[in-house]
């Protein structure tokens, strides 16, 4: 009888621990879940639906210390409209809740999935229907491409004979800008890599040396029109849609 009671109490204790969260006040459930199974920290980006604008450009940064930064921009408005919030978040199963957002300001709930987060409704439900895909923020960046030096070897189908120090591009993931050069000025351009392959360069700044040829201008024009990339870890191409690659690079070992 004593042995039976001991087993029953042990099972009860284990069941209670499994349902208590096991991670303190953040209500993180032990076991196989988004918190411990996914590389969830990082920056997520997307354009959420908007009733009276072209869309809500949204950037959500989740940090390992359970803090967040949320930046929004209402597109198509004559006057700039948006905000930046910083705070902490808590885990509720595979979902997170951003602290500091009132219900009347919108849902503070997101479901964490592999390389993306899904904005949920006020009750924590997945938003379905024709616009379902628009409530997904995709993780920015590509580990195979960023924080490495890529030597420019071809531009607009023409071979480039340069050096890693004079003809290159580097995607700085922490600063979130690309540093590039084509034998003349150093170019600094903010960039965004979405869904591993979709890339967009913003207008940036450069040094002001007089260039001996128009290679830098060609390079800059290519960076402004490409929209995707491909890589095998050793080579990198920047492309426009499904056209032939506009720029080719090789990894500098």
C-alpha cells in the first residue's frame, strides 16, 4: 500500500511540474516547443493589412533576454504615421505576448514558427481567410551570406578582374548595412534579406573620390534593382526575378 501511494505521489508531482511551465513567471512549457526547439531570437519583417492605408510595415525584434522592439510604419499616408515600442514579452506555449500593448491598440499575440512569427487575433487565434498569409512576419537575414567578404567577379555578364580588398561586398548583420566597393568609393547601403533569398538595398552613402571609370555606377545600379540572391556557400549571385544573374561573387576564404 505504501509503495502504491509513493508511485501515485511521484506521478502526480511529475504531472504538476509538466503543466506548471517550468520557466518561472514566463509560462514557458517544458518539452518540445518553439522556445527550446527553434532559433527564435532575431528580427522579423512583413507588411500587415490595414483598413485605411496601403499596409502596416512591421518589424519585430525578439531578444534572448525576453525583450522586444516593435517598429511600425503606416504606408501610403500623407503624414508619417507609426511608432516604436520597446518592452518585454512572455511565452504562452508556442505563442508570445508583447507587454505594453493595450487591447484597443491591437493584438499583442504572436505565434512563433520556424523562421517566422504569425500575428494572432485578440483571442490568440490564427487569422484565416484570403488575407491569412499577410499576417506572417518573416525572419530577416541569411547566415550563409552575412558577415563574410564576397569578391566581385562578374557584373552584367562581364568578367571583373579585381581584388578582395577593392571589389567586394560584405553584409554586416549587426549593423544591417552592406559595405561594398568597385575599385573606387566605399558604399554603405542598408539592406534587408527576407525569407533567406529576397533582398532589397536602400539608398545609402559613399565616400567621394573621383572614379576612373563607370564600374562603380554600374555596380550601384545593379544593387538598386536586384530583388533576390542565391548561394551555395562558396559563390553568391544577385538577381532580378528569374533573369540571368546581374552580379557574381566568390567567397573570400
